[in-house]
């Protein structure tokens, strides 16, 4: 059995075996710890492999304009090493990524792929901006990890398709649904020509806010989104024989009833694969509520922002959030910007003072791994695609935990302990082990 644990400074200790500190722990076979009574007196995590839940798709981050720009500021050797460390199965092991269809709030300039009004057939569509460094970065990541699963999300259609005529704010206009479907199809096809297959799409990032018209954003009425997907987008995807999943909503937990209402339409539900969530408002438990209503539809977490934070408290906050997502049926976790500078830039939106999963200093290009990175690494490095979440229960409320069975038969248990140092007893089918848990830390236990 291996226990990979973080230290009280909020990052994983280095050891000769790699970036993780490995501690060997054996199953208890004698009375070294005072016997079963002493073991049961500790906080006990019971694993039940018979209790099976969702299959895990993976973990990742977003290839925003800002993130790709900052990664591109590194010299070639440093850039290649960074991407290798992040995406290689022998590194952090990220196997998912989120792409923005044209600009979002984290970028250098506001742009779309076609600013020619009423160009319904997309004769003036162009990916020239993305070819500078966004497409090369994504291509490099997929070369390193060919299993990279990519989701695309628009922050706004071109302004001429909306009320107000701008990328910032406004409502989608029904008369331009066909035009936007042609636009989105061109994006999928042109990215395919660049060697980048998109595996899943959403219609709109955060479709019930315009962010005070300070960044690319767009309101979509749910009836209009249903029509866009069912009547325009899906027929084009089928006509072009594309294998692309449709995920809906792409917004906060509190919007879950929007997704439920849409999925209550059987014809619409038939073309949808998943629901995309953000955790900024509301509890993770709503994903379980939606799963109960529509168990055939997958849950996914598609955005969680970070701070420039190296603290163990920040790592534990992320660990608790990830645990809640996974314990409520999420098949994947995609964090927000893979990288930003020390001030949370490049940023054309209203959200400053934030951070990426990784910080790349704008002047020195020094790389700092933020707390969110270390928290996600506890999952992404050890929980493999195709793993199944299994039952795990604990008799101590301040120990946060979630467990998996990997395809190769390996058990993975991730523990987040925001409190003082302690020991935790692990019970797997009547076998016990005592796991040392550091103060304000995360630990990953791997066993068979």
C-alpha cells in the first residue's frame, strides 16, 4: 500500500521517487496498534467495492487565450517541459481540456471568428487569431497525451447575432440560430483540419448572465437553446458524420432546474450526453438530484477558478470541492485557466486578482504551482480514465474522502484533512490499515 501525502505548506513533498512523498503502509495483521478496538476508535473510512457509481472520464484545465499566451512566453525547452509535466501520464496526467470558441474574459483582445454582419454561410470565417499560439499549444498537449478529451464552449456568438450588436452582453436572437450553427460547425471542422478533434460541445458558457456587459457573454433562453441544439446543431453534426457529444447548461449548481426542465423533453434528451456544471453558486448535491431525475445523463464539472495561493488551506478548499463534485456523480473535473501571470492576466473581463492552476511570472517567467494544482494532482495522477467511484463512508465529519477502483484493479482513496494531524483507519473488506494524515493536508492511498 502507498500513501502519497501533502505537507503542511500545501504542496506535495519531493522524494527520490518523484514529486510525491511515498510512505509505505501495511495492512494490520497483529496487535501493533492495540488491536481492532484501538483501530475502530480512530476515524474509520470504510470502502465498499460492491457499491459502484459513475465511471471517471478525467481531469483537466482550460486552454484559454490567456493560458496559451502565458505558456507561449516560455522558451521552447521550458514550454515543452511544462506541457510534459502537466499532460504526460507519467506527470500530472491531465487528460481533459476546455477550449473557448473565440474569446472569453481571460485573453488579450475581444474577437470572434467572423465579424461580417449577416454572413450566414460563414464566407469570412477565420481562425487566424487562434493560429498564433492557441492551436499550437493544444496540438502540443495532444501529442504528449493522445487521449486528451476536449470540450469547447462559446462565451458569445459574434455580436451581430445578438441584441445590442456586441460580443459583450446581450441576448441571442432567434433569427440567427442557423448562422450560429454554421459558425460552430466551421469551428469544429477547421479545428479538425488543424489536427484537433473536439469531443464535446456546449452551446454557451453561463447562459443566464451577461457579466454586466464587461466581457464576452450572452443570455440564452432555454427554449432557444433546445431549438438551436435539436433543430440546427445536431442535424449539421449528423450531416457531417461527426462524433461529438452535446453537453448542456455550462453554468452554476443553482441552475440545475434549467437542465432538468430541458431534459424533461424526451426528443431533446435523446441528443444530449451530459450536463456541465460550475461550482460558484449552490451545493454540489444538486448534481445527485439531477442524476436521480435523469440517470442516463452524465454530470461534468467544466470550470473552477483558482487563486494565486500556495497555502495548505487553499489546497484543502480545492480538495473539498473536488471531493464533493465526485461524490455527486461528476465524471470529470476541468479547472479554469491552466496558467495566468502573477496578477491574474491577460484579462479583458471583470475578474482580476485571480490565478491560474499555474502562475507564470510576466517578467521572469518563473513557474509557480498553485494550491489548486497540488489538489488536482492527488486525483489526476492516480485516478485513471475508466475508474469507477466506489462506496466510502467515514464516522468523522471533518475528514473528506472519495474512493475509486481503477481499471487495473487498484483502489485509490483521496483524503482531505483541513484539521489537525491525526490517524485514519482504513477498512477494506475487513482488512485494516492505519493511515497517518498530516495537518491541513491531502493524502492519496493506493492499494489492492
